[in-house]
């Protein structure tokens, strides 16, 4: 687990990310517009309250000692009505934004999941799973939560700011100018602070993705960590990344939080000046005492939206950083679209041919060189060779997880590049070295390849895979829940269940990739017997390191450095006394 280099990702164009974000919420524009209108209406109603309260003060002072209760009562009823109406409108906009936020979250996660299904395998070979999960969970949460918060805050703040400015000017131009002077000064200072803080917010999101990847890797590889006594190193590595996250988070929050005290200092200076000059104006009779009371309240309201706008910049930074990561993933290159019209195979016989196939993961670094072989229908083909020879790559090309650099592969004479990827993959059942079972019952896992399979079909396949007696011995038989990590069944049992799952799917061809490498000798024999039933009458490709498991193969392809160096059956290859014989004899040297 290499330590990160400590550098944040290159700065991206945040404006472009924000424009993409705006485009993504376009379907909700009418809901958002309704919410904004309700917010504006709520803010406007609230603007009249300080002026009415000021008028009540003026009425009380002018009518003293005999108070005009009738006029005061009418004003009080109006104020209460405005409070209630403003609160009701505010609740309405909050309700709408809550609905929009929930649906937007749902849409984004569905888009990401759909995107994952259309991404090439190469992407996941190059990127950590934890980072992708972080984009789907943490970044989406930040994006949607910030969205609803920002729409409400900005709408309210801008409406209040403009409305208060207009009302203040109608009361006193000189007093208004004092308040207006401090605004551009505080805005300029805050803008500089937030520009400096922006890089820390982006590094915070990037480091969070790295941390999630480490958690996912360490948790899933717990057995490996303990068996290699790597706990202390893993903990130190995690602590290092966690400390880095804490540091960049602290810096981001510290710098963004400076916006509030800086704005507060400037606005309070203006507040003091207004109070002093306003007092002079009242004494001179240039303004009513109720108006100066209202004006002072408006000064407070004028400062508040400025402060709120300044404080929302930190939330906006998080929103833009999360938005960039989410839409960066959604804009990743997808698999090339299937050809149209695509060819199909009406009746599958299973004849497979590799025509001078070459492949390289990286330009200039060939993995497969001029690979050509013709497999007849129903043949059992074994692919053997040392690690890195290109065995699994051949399977990846056959399943169209990758496309050949040159040459092509055909099934029953139809080039697979002229078929839909889904149609090609439906022709094969796969049993892999890394067994995968999901949380659910044993029956659910067995039915995964063919949802229409009956329980009798499942039991028949389980018996053929030598796993029926194991399943029925479980506490609830086929209804037994498999845990999230499948740790309530052994490695061999999981392998047999995956074989039974392939039998339930009943595909025309099979691929077995190192399926016996992690089991004991007895389980290996059970699996071998299951393989023979599974591959009977089907074209099958078997990758195996244990050469004893492929002695009955119709054709054995011996690979080295991405090319076929020998081909034949077990007996002929041993007689040739070549590379295959060397591999075979090395496994049985002690015997």
C-alpha cells in the first residue's frame, strides 16, 4: 500500500463543473423556481416588519401620554400576519427543496450505477474501488445537501439584501451610504480568502476518496493483513492519510471561517457610525425616532445577508469540489457502442477461432502476440503457462472485456466484434478463482444466472456440482443466508456453489479460470468431477496451474510471453518433452 505523494490533484475548471451541475438539475428547474419564488416572497414580507415596528414607536412617542391603542393594535395585527405568512412561505420552500434534494440524490446515484455498468473493465483495473464508492456516497451527499442549502440561503440573502437597500434609501440616503461603503471592501477581502481556501477544499475531497479506498482495502483484506503481521504498518499508513485529511480539512475550514469575522468587523464599524449619525439626525429633527429604530434594524438585516453570503462561500467550495468529482466520473469514457445492426447466432454450436490476435494494455508493450487457434464445437481447451503468460488476458478478450489491438475472434464464424457485448457474454458461463457470492440466501445466489430457474432446477444443478449435501446440511438449507463476506461457508463450498450457479444458468460454453487453486485435494476432486459434468457437450476453456486437473483436455495450449509455444493433448505434449513437460514434471518432482 504505497503512501500518497501528498500532492492534490491538478486544479480543474470549477466554473465548467458548476455549469455542468446546473445542467444536471435542469429537470427540476420548475420546482426550484417555485422554491425561489416562495423564498423571495417570504423575504419581501419580512422586509416590512421593521418599518411597521418603527411606525409603532413613532405613534407611541407622538401620542404620549395618551397612547393611540387603535392605531397600535392595527399595526400589531399586521406585524403578526406578516410573521405568519412569511413563516408559511418559508416552510413551503423548505418542503419543495427537501423533495428536490431527495430525488436529485436518487437520480445521481442511479446515473453513477448505470455509468458503472457501461464503463470498460480497464477503468476499474486502473482506479481504486473505494474512490468510486466515495464519489457515489460522500460526494453525492455533499453535492445534494449543499444544493438545497445554497438555493435557499442565496435566494433569501439576495432578496433581503436588495430589499433592505431600497427601504434604507427611502428612509435616509446619508445613513444608507455609510452602510453601503463597507460592503465592497468586505466582499473583496472575503473573495481573496476564499480563493486561497479553494485548493484545500479540493484536496480534502481527494484525500477523503483515498482514505475510503484504504478502509475498503484493509477491511476486505483483513486476513491477509493479519497473516502477514501487517497490522501496525496498515494502521500507520491509515493514520498518515487520516492525519493528512484532518490537516487539509482544518486548513479549509480555518480559511473559509475567516470570512465571518472579517465581514463582522467591517459591518460593525458601519453599524456604530449609523447609530452615532442617526442619533444626531433625530436630535436635529431630520428623522423620526421610529425611522431610526427601523433603520438600525435594517442595518442589522443588511449585514446579515452579506455575512451569510460570505459564509456560504465555504459551502459552495465543497459543492463545487464534490460536483467536479461526481461529474468527472460521469464524463469518463465509456465502452464503445455496439455495432448496429449487430449480428446474432441463432443456434450456438460453440466453434471458436482466434485469428492472429494481438493485444497490448499499454502502447508499445504487447501482451498477446499473433495468437491463432481453432477450437471445434464441444472441445475442452486448457490454457496453461507461467504467471504473466497472458492466459487470463485471452479470456478477457474472448468475453470482450477488452478489444484486440489487431486480429479478431469469431464464434461459429461470426466475429464477436460484430455482436453486442451482452450477447457475447450470455454465451459463456464463468467460474473464477475469486469466488463471488452476494448477501442473500443460497437459493438466491444459485438463481443469479437464471432468475426463472425453479427450485428443482437448482437442486438438480447442486447435485451435479456435488454441493447439494453441503447445502442441505446448513441450518436452513437453501434458505440459509450467506453473510456479506461469505465467511459462513468455506472456500471450497463457495467454489462448488459457483459451479452449481453456472450449471443453473446452463450456458452453451464455459470458462473456468484457476477454479481449483484455493482448495484442498479432496475438494479439488469434487470440483473436478463437477467440471466434467458442467463442461460435458460444451465448448469450454480452462485456465489451470494444477496441470493434473487438465490431463483429459482435448487441446492444451501452452503459452509463454503472450504466444502459443506448444499445442496438443496431455500425452503428446509429454512425449514432445518440451516446455509443457517441464511444467508438468516440476509439479510432481517429489513424486
